[in-house]
C-alpha cells in the first residue's frame, strides 16, 4: 500500500507492514564494493515514517547516543516536510547520513522501538535517517557553518575522525578558529580507511570533510604530533587542545604461529583495501600479501570489524571465507544485520570456535588455523556467558590469509606525544574529568574512543559535541578570569 499525496497520518503500523530499502542481489554485490541497498523512493520512506507510534516516551530517542528527535523527524517525513526533517535531524547529529548507514540500529534505536517490542516490526529509522540527509545534500540544504560572530581564540584538535570532526563543527558554530591535525593523508579516520565502501561510500565522508573546510576549519594532514610537531608547540599555538585520536592498537592473538607470513591485523587489511578503492598504490596489496583473491581466508573475531573483513574478502574473490568466533551468534558483539548480509554473500561462520594455533610451512607461510570447539558456561563480568573449551575438539581449517579482528586498544599517547604529564588510566585510555572532559593537563581535553575505549562512530560524535560545549565553557571562564585580573590591576 502506498499513501497518495505527501501528507500522511501517523500510527499506520497496523495498515502498513515494515519495509526497508531493497538489497541488491547477493551474487551481484559479491563482485563489487558498491552500496548494497538500492535508492529509496520518497513514497516508501514516507510510508515507513508514518508507521511511527509517536510514543509518549520515545525509547528510540532515549537509546540513541546523540538523543536524536526521531519521532519528530519521522512525522515531518510522513508529512512531506523533508527540509524541516533535515533541520531537526542535523540539530542533534553532525553526520546523520553516516549514522543512517553504519549505526547498529538493531541494538540502538530500532531495537528499542515499541513496535519492535510489540512484534509489529520496528520503524526502519536508519533508512529514513539516511534518506533525509541524502535528499538534503541533493537539494543543496546542507550549508557550511557561518558563525554569528568570529572569536579570536583558536582550538587545536588532534584526530580527524568522527569525534574530532563533530567537535570541530560545533566549535566553529561558536566562532572559534579551529585547526585539525591528523597523521593520515585523508581526513575521516576509521570512516575513510577502516569501513569498506559497501557500508559507507567514501564520497559520503569526503563531502563532510569538504563541508568543514568550506566552513573555514583548517585541516592539517600528514602531521604526526610528537614528531612532526611537538605537543608543547601545539599547546602554545592554541587556547585549548582536544585529543580525539581514536584507538588503533590492534589486539593480537596469543597462540603459536601468529608470526607466520599471512597473518595480519584487521586495520592493516582494511586500510589496504580502502586505499585501493580510493585509487592509491598499495605495494602490499599489489604483491598479493593483502589481497584475498584465490585464498582461503580465516577471520578471527565477532565484531563489526570482523564483518567488514569477511565481506571485503568475499569481494576480493577469496576461495573461501570463514569467521571464527568463540561464542554463539546470539552473544556476538557485532550487528546481526551485518551477519545476515555476510551469510547471504557466502561467508561461513564457525560459531563456538576459538583459534589454538596458526599452522605454517617450512617457509613460515600460513597454511591453516588449528581451532577448538567451545561451549558457553556461566556469565562473566560483562554478563555474557563465558566460553569454555571442549577437550579433544581440535580441528584444522585451511588458511592462506588469517586476519585478527579482536578489537583495538589505545596507543601509548604519553610516549607518542613525548608528553609524560598526559595522564592515562590502567586501560591506557586518556584520564579525563568526568564533568569537564579535561585531561590531567590544563586546557587539554579528550573525547571519543581514546577516552571511552573502542566504541561506535555515533558515540564519538556524541562525545565530540559534549567536549565542544565544555571547551567553550572553559574558554569563557578563562576570558572572564583575564578580564577580572585586568580590571583589578
């Protein structure tokens, strides 16, 4: 059923079934890195938005990290008021089209939808969010920031990922002179080099970066703070500094054979693939080391990064792709939608399996993974059932390429920045004041994964927005204190 006309009544969940944008055929999408979802017509987006129950307590909003006003912009979409829907959506989210593509909605807004709980099928919030902002870009509604008043104070941000980008935009709205420093040759962080094109097209990230630059935010690429520029020099140059580096230190397997040729961290593998998609020359890919074509690939891990790896390997033409995870599907940390997509594309999941050793030949080239079967025991501190080894259950999987997707830890920032005064927690994350988000150094703030640990893009955006507000409060307090001293003298 398609409602005629742009204005629709709400609460249509009884007359309209849940629907999402159509996916391209799995066989076709195995052959390229293009977006897997087809474009959504306005009529379909509006119909799905009209299914919203307009709850008195919108649990979708409550469980959204950036507190999106989801019922409001769903209603506006249903009424055909798309420009207003974009204004509401972008008021709480600096990258709604990114979140619409890569947020695990099944664990956040959509998973909390009252319709989902009542078995009517959730409103497809993520797809509507993506549709709103894609339309806004197409129609020219997305404009660079023009602050009401320019301020003389400047802010230095280390890291051009989602947290740094969100903070930069919010600070620019307040009139600050914002400079972002990033060690890579492109801005975007994990969004540009860690997430494959079939989930997040690179032009989506690049146009956001261009929007920041059009807003007169200066992005300094290929700058390694601590070597190319000292941390002390950065502090001296700016009135406040934000550290938003993310976490990039890969967790490694601790089993025999991990040093074999053909064993790589997930980010090494994904970065090579993404660089090739961007047209770069990548020696380790071109010589075959990081190219899965014709290989038996085994990915270790059960998060979204592991899903990115297995689906990338499929597209590179791997002979076989298997994913080992020590728990079952219900207890995996990644998005269930991503698992479904991977299964459709030909990935073989070996649940309740853990690696025991990487096997290799006399030339130290990986030939397989010896694994063992697991069973779930009593819950651990996280509340999930602990995996326990089943004795005598070892088996071998052929593998030419083994990818470790076990998560990420923080790099040693005090050493990297040559700044021992920068305090860290026992987990290696930045130590910050809970209320102000300031680190142990005056005027230096932290946000995103480097503070909370490896997490979601949407949480980094939330942290970036929060820290921008706190930096503004700090700058205002500093200005007031200076004015008071001048007056007293």
